[in-house]
């Protein structure tokens, strides 16, 4: 069965709304939305669905889907990812500050050397 263009447009809008309601890291979100999209298309094809209202009735609203997704998350895994990201950010900031301090010291020493050359 070929899906109606209007139905496909409505389903894509539905998936877009679901995507906007999901809050998590990019990789997890992308996988979930891809799997969810496949589930919708399988449902529409197998059950000969002709209306997005039937998709809403079967799967729920985007907000309901996001809530169910959130309740099923592995928070330990998310916390590890957040701690890793936080560590990378802190390490990067410390490194940048260190480079800035070294550059300031080198600039200061070069200015002193320049002044000494002018005097002597």
C-alpha cells in the first residue's frame, strides 16, 4: 500500500513534535526518533491506517510519548555522560586559562626585554 501524501506529511509533523518534546543527548534522541518513526510506518502499513488521528490514538500525544520516554531512561547512564561532558569542559577551560597565562607571561617578559634593549 502506498501511503497518502497528506498522511505522510501529517505523520512527519507528528514525529517532529515528538522530537521537540524529547529531552536527552543527541545520539539517544536520534535513535529513539528513528525507531519511533519506523514503528509508526510499520503500524500504518500493517493496519491500513488512513488518518493521523488513528496514529495519535495508538501511540499517544507527543507529550505522552516524551513522558514515557523520560520515565524509561537509564539515569545512571545519563549521569555518567553528563559527568564526562562536565570533565571535558572543565579540562578545556583549565587548559585555555593555562595557555592564556603563559601567553601573558611571555608577552610581559618580551616587553621587559624590549625595554632593556632600548635602554642599553
